[in-house]
C-alpha cells in the first residue's frame, strides 16, 4: 500500500480484542480520519440520512462528507469517534428498516473513502470497498479468555455477563456480514492481515500494522 497516495485501511475485529482502539490509534499515527460504527451511525441519525438524502447531498455539495467530519472533529483527532451517549446519537426511527440503514451506511462508508485516506472499523467495509485501490483489510482477533477479561474490565461486567455479551455480539455481527456480503467474517480470505493480539499491547499491534503497510508498498 502506497501511503503517499490516498489509502484505505479497514479493520474488522472481535469484541474484546481491542480492535476499535487499535484502529483509532493507527489512524492517529497516520494522521488520517478514523471512522467506526458509532460515527457512521451518528452521521446517519443526526442528519436523518437515507439513501435518497445522501444522493441529494452529494449532488449539492462536492465535499458533503467532509462537512460532516468538521462538525464532529477535524482529523487526526484521536477522539473523533462518537461515544454512545453523545448528542450526535439519536433514537432509531421506527419507519426505517434494517435494509434502509445498511444502504445508507454503505453510502456513508463510500463517501468517507472517497474523501481521502482513512481507517474504517467494522460495518463490512472490507466488502463495501472491495473494488477500491490502495487498500489493506485487517482482522483483529484474540482468544476467548482474552476477550472475556477485556469486556469484564471495560464494561464492568461479571464473567457470566461478559460471556453472554460476547456470544450475542458475535452472532449479530456474523449474521450481519452473511446477510449483506454472502460471506463469513471468519473467512480469512477476506483480509490481507490477521492479527492475534493475545500477547500484544495496543501499541504493539499498531506498530506491526505499520510495518506491514511499509513492507507491502
């Protein structure tokens, strides 16, 4: 991947692997926008973006997605992602279906990618952007025990509750990927790099990814 040109890094991750934080720190190191499901969801809901709404905005504004970025935070701010309790997050509209949400997410992801270099975590970006050049797809994984311990700590849950959350999220994410891509998120052929972080710090993981990117130029 040539970092002298516009590039895209997609990060798929298992809950409890730290992939979201790794992606955010990687983007900060590279000085590019970082986007994950919270930001995408926030943009969609704050601005009531449907597919038709996005198309209308694209027709009116050449840099429509950049305008939204500036309202959230300028790159490369490591706090760019939107927290769940952020005022950017609003209630789901009952008249919007799962397919409507997915279609709007796809348009937002493409808009982010077309705006410039970026790191995008989750939301099937590896598939949505499969035809984009100068892209690296990464999967962050960890052992079940590692994931349980991290979820217990981060979400202040009991071991039993952490296991339940992990299993539920794993099912939801796999179902989502299969429904909209026809693939399994666990198919390693989806990715250029698979990273097990059991014995790595977040900084170690970022450095390994940076080394891989440099060698793959």
